[in-house]
C-alpha cells in the first residue's frame, strides 16, 4: 500500500503484482488508466486450490450451503440436485446480467476487474483456480466486458458484475482494441478460452463489490490530485489578490487543530515559497474574505475526507467480499464454508458521500474566490479584470459559468447511502448504493476541474494586472502553463474554450501534476 489515498509523489507502475493483501489506489489507476500488466503472486494459486478442495468436499457430502448446494436470495432454502450445480452456476450469471444504460468506460471496467482479481487472490471465495488467471489474461490482453452503467444497489454489484461473467463463459459482449465483439470472439482473438464453470463459480463471478471498490480507487486517486490542483489555483489567486497569508501561520492553526488544516496550510505555503507574498508587508488587507482566509480549513476538510474514504476503501480492495466465505483447512482444523455479510459496504458508501460533500465545499469557495477577483473594491484591480472601461464585460459573464458548475456539483453531492432499501422477498433488506456513490464522484471531479480552470483563468489575469515582483514557485509554474495556451484578456472574447483547454491540457496534464507534486512533497 502507498497510504490511505495516493501519496503526492508517485512512481510510474508498469507491473502490479496481485497478492490479495496490498492493492493500492495507485495500483488500481496504473492498471485501469495506464494498462499496467497484472501478475499473480506465487502464493495465490495454491491458496485457491486449498479453498476449492473445501468446496468440492461440501458438494460431495451434500452439505446445505448457500449459493453452492442451495438457491440464492429468497430461494436459499431450496436444495439443488447434485447434477444441477454446474448448470446453476451458468444460470446464475445469465439471470443476473440485468444492468442497463450506456457501457461504463473501459477504465472503470478494468478497475473493477483488478479489484475482483485481488479480492479473489486473497482467499475466501472458493472459486475454481483457473478462473482467476483468465480474468488476469483479460486484463492483460485488453478484453473489456461491456458493463452497463446502472444496476448495483451496493449489496454486491450483482447485476453489473454478471456482465463480466457472461464474457468469462464466452457470452455477452466485450471491447477489444476499439472493436465491440461477442464475448467468445473477443476471448479467442486474445488467445483465451472461456471458462467451464463449476459449483459456486457463477455466484463468485457476480459477488462482492469490486465495481464500487475499483471505481472508488479511481476517484480517490483523482480526488487527491484535484485537491492539489485546487491548492495551486488558490495560491495563484492569492498572488493576484495579494492576499494576507497570516491565516496559514502554523502558530495560528495550532490553536484549533481542525483535521487536515495544517497539512493544507503547509502545502499552500510550499506552493507560495520563492515569492514575496508571504512577507507580511505585502498583504493589502488585515483580513481577507473567507473564501481566501479559510482556504486551508476547507481544503483541510477535503484532506480529512480523503483519509476517511481511504480507510474505508482499503478493506474493500484487500478483503473478501464473498458470501458465503470459504475457510481452507489448517493443520487439525477442517475447512468450512460460513455465511458472511462481508459483501455489504455501508462504511464505503458513507465515506464516498462524505467525500462528495467535501468536494462541494471546495467548489463553492473556488467560485467565490473568482468573484472576489472581479470586484474592484475588494481586489484593488480593474473591475471584472478588464484592462478597459465599463463598456467591456471582462470576466463577469464567466462568473455565471462558475455558478452553473457549482450548482451541478452541489446537486451531485446529495447522499446516496440514505436512499430507501428493498430486497428479495424481504431477505435482502438493506443496501448502500456504494457503486453509485463512486460513479457520481467521477462527474463531480470533472466539473470541479472545470471550475478550477475558471478560477485559474481569472487568477492569471489578476496576476498580470497586479504584476507582483516575484511569484511563488507553484503559482509561477501554473501561470506559465496557462499563458502557453491562453493569452491575457484584452478586448472581450469567448472564454469557454479557454477554460476547456486549461481544464484538459493544464490541470489535466500529467507533466503539470507531477511538477506540482514535487513542489509540495515535503509539505505532505
């Protein structure tokens, strides 16, 4: 593990070794986004074989066991005939592939696959050992099952993971090298063969919450970076506004040690280092607006929310979410299969809801900082940051775009973990919506990055107009990157395209992100 959520300094990962115990958000991102190769640790297949022996023994002795020798959900009291068990596995997959909507992005499917592979590798499922290398082969060959975007209520990702199961048995559809193919064709072109399912395998392919966990790993990875971007854009606004940095003083913050605020303040000061703003004589005001004065408190709360989410996500990435769980024989202790609630994800759902709210707070003060830059009475700069008179609009219309982005982010922050529950004939009577909690965060993070680009456009103009003698290292880096793409505003012009370019090519740039991590590494 590299920590509860990604460290600010992060090496490029080309191979991820899966052992069931140590998968990190950075590993998920490496596999999902950069195509890192997946390799099973040496101990995985022997572990799976020992557990599968327990499954075979239970089947041979016809012990009543949920999802293995009995039906599922409300049919758990129904005993399955011995010669039906393998066919029941196939029907389990086919009958649960009920998700709807557009296919999830391939990166999200890959994230779910690596999360499931790691969960299986750690033990507890009793899956046939050959299925795990097949899933690894699909990842490494780029066989991406088409998984519709809607179908999980958080009590396992059953109706979506079943679409992965269809491809595993040579059915369904998958994308390979940009082409959508029948599952069997995609496997064959990749040099892979469909699996022959045995007892319990179908349930294993649909079980647990790897979609919530894998997608959660991706959004935490991106949220940590977006927080760093928010800090850097804030530092650029500080420079243009000539803000008072005394609220970032460690002595001040130590008098009320709110979670995360000291870390956020230290990072802001690291970004501002090398400039002249931190000299108290350069502050224009004794007390600035809250959106500047309390940036460390708000961003510190986001740091804290990321810590909380990382702690909730780690057991989902590195634990068994199966029901029932298979315990291999150990010395004189016989193997067992026990009922489990490990598939349930209330802590993760709550953490993702918390993260959504923290991102919304960060978004709200970004929009307000941008508006303060436009106010001549507060900023000391020309109204609306236009170098011309009142017959020019400057950036005033762009403030409406900022507010529209905040409105959408706020809408998406509504908690999903508190929705009404329902279940299968009164048996499955609670759920968490954790997968939805992760999916909406993806959209929130895109919108927040666009909003930060709006603030950055205005802040760069403010810096040009204020013309400070020396910028801090972080603001200087960001200002240079902005000006390489977008010229200062002179006469009124369309600014939406400027914002999109900055969002994608500056705030989305791996080079810029890496450089900012290097500047703030010691403050993290």
